[in-house]
C-alpha cells in the first residue's frame, strides 16, 4: 500500500467523487475500511463496494472483480483505517543526516526516515522498517538516477550505519537505525516531494503550493512576484479565473 496519512479523508473524497484513482485495489481497500469504521457489517460493505464501482465506471464487469472484492471484505477488520496528522523529525535526526556526503544521499536518508516513522505509526510492531518499494522511495525523495547508483546510495547509508538490510534473502526492505527523539525540527504532513521538503529545510529555493500543498521548486527566485502555486495548479487556477471572467462579462451584457 502506498503512503497515505489520512485514509479516512481520502476514502470520503473518492466516494464523493466516484473515483477509483490510479490504484483501484488500494482505493477499494480504503473505501472498505472507511465503511467498516462507520459500523457497517461485512455483507453490507460487500454490496456497497459493488455500488461504488458501478458509480465509478457504469461499464465495469463486477464478476471480474468479485474475487478481489470478496478478499478485501474478508480482511477489512485486519488493519484499522489510518488517520494521522503527520510525523515529527527531531533536530538530532536532521543533524545526523547532515553529516552524510552530498544532498542526494541526505534526501534518501530523510525519505527513508519519514517512511519508517509512518510505518511505525501504522503498526507498533514495525520496529523502524521501511515497507515501501525502492521505486516509490526514490520518487518521494525526488531522486532520478540509475539502478546502479541507487544500490550504491543504499550501500553508502549502510556503511554510515544509517540503515540495515534484512537477513532474509527475499525481503528487500531496509531498517532505519538512526532514529533519536528530541526537539522537533520538522512536522511532515505531506509525503509528496519529501526530497524537496528536505532541501527547503536546508534553505533551498522551494515553497509549498497554496492550492495543493506540494513542495515545489521556485521557478525564478530573484524575479517577479512571490510564487504561490505549482505549475499544474497555476494553469488550473488561471483557466478557472478566465472562465469566471467570461461568465461575469456575459452576465453584464445580459
């Protein structure tokens, strides 16, 4: 499962918008847990998932999804729905990361730390393991590099006693070993662009979009007005403003 800080709010939004998202199986899992958290029984949840799928896609073949939906409902009480405000990173942890050689390695360590803290919050038996695929970790860390370079970076963190690998051959997860409580340096509420959030903390030219909340790079730090929106939201808001302007002019003419 991908990292979502508040599955309850996400499930509500998906239900309201009739949206299966890019990962339908994860959405269905979270919608099922949402219904279970609201005291619905398993038989009711199974019917409600069928209804939800038809609302998302009227042409869907429910029989093709039947086995998956049965499994989701059968295990709906296995894990509680996740509702958290965020995770805290201590000053001592940030100081330890700053000792690493290079911002790219620091971003990876920071992202692994945040992911481990998330999974610790999800399960008190997690013990600082990162249960997130390397591909997603790299995306969250805003690192685009070769597989060979990724392996080198993980090896570097192990050498620096920041992480440990599993002894099991088929377990590719890593365990973060530099967690240390102390004064809070950061409170992470958004797991998108964690690498940029780290660079922003270090004084880099990054900001939080006032519309979607993502941390993105400032396009022209020394020119023009202070940037408020990321490129995607800027286009969306500009389009909306143009439509509203046209509608106002039409109303005036009428």
